[in-house]
C-alpha cells in the first residue's frame, strides 16, 4: 500500500480573497446625524392647534362671542 502525501494548504492573503466594496458614506456614520430631526405633528394635532389659534384670535379681538 502506498502512502498518500498530505498537501499543505497555502494560506491565502485576505486582501486577495476580499471582495471590493463601495466606500462608506462618512456622513451616514456621523454620530450627530443619528440624533434625527423633529417629527411632524399629526393631522389631528394640527387641526387642534388651528382651532386654538382661531379661538385665541376671537378672544383677543372681541369680535366673536364664543360660548364656553
């Protein structure tokens, strides 16, 4: 019986096998960008704010007499 020779596997350089990726967006990883912005009011909140504003204007002008 013939003995089989074991082959040594060559270690490949990680740079050779790595897939080239697109460069990352440096602004997307900025910690200040993670804070986000102010969210928009819901439609019902906008209507309520408009109603309050109209009532306040009516109270200030004295033109309308509102019940309540």
